[in-house]
């Protein structure tokens, strides 16, 4: 079994879609470690605020198979793929870390995910796995978050 950390986000009916995604992830993978949810401004385009959270789970799927499963999850919940990549979305689920793998693959698979440089991905993962080490730099998630200029990307806790 591998340990994977996912980033989940939505800016179209976010509470509905994030709750539904958590239900499906629990049904498929069992126990999850779930971070608090955070509201933040959209990044990369002008859109509604996003609500993001992180999930830690154990999986028997390869990174490629997990990525495909997550794309199907997004599709089941109305994710549109006929619009620009950076646009409003019902559900966005990405593998951020998968054990200590470093790789790039099809379907925008990138480990570790470059979005770790953003508060909306880093903070939730630091919340649930503070001692987890970045596979490239060796720094812990807690250390990365501690060094992050938090005022540059404000987050507000959003109850789920």
C-alpha cells in the first residue's frame, strides 16, 4: 500500500461537491485523513473563491491508476473538460504526493505537484502531515508552511 495526499478544490457549489467527493473517496479507500477546508481567491484566472482541502489515504493503485480514478470522480461530478484548464469547476482533485515518488505522466500527473507552492495546497497538507518530507527538498510540510508568506495568499477556514 502507498500513502497518497490529494488536494481537493471547488468553486461551484463547493460544499456539495467536496462532501460528495469525500463520500466516494471513503467508499473506495476506507479511512481518510481530512484537513480543514479553506476558502481562497482563485489562482490563474478571475473566478469565484475556491474551497480547498487535503486528504491523506492509503491506496493499492499505482499513481497512474489513481490519477485515472480521480479524473473519473471529477467527471461523475460535472467536471468540464471542454473549457480552459484554469476556469471555474465543480471538482478538482489532484495527487500532490505519493509516497516519496518524483515523476511526470499522462493526464497532468506530476509528483510532487507544483501547486505545493500555493497556500491552498500546502496549508491543508501541512495540517494533516506536518512531518511529511518533500521528496525533492527533504523539508517537512510544517517547515515549508512556516516559511510561506501567508499574507500573500490569504486563507479563511470554511466549515464543511
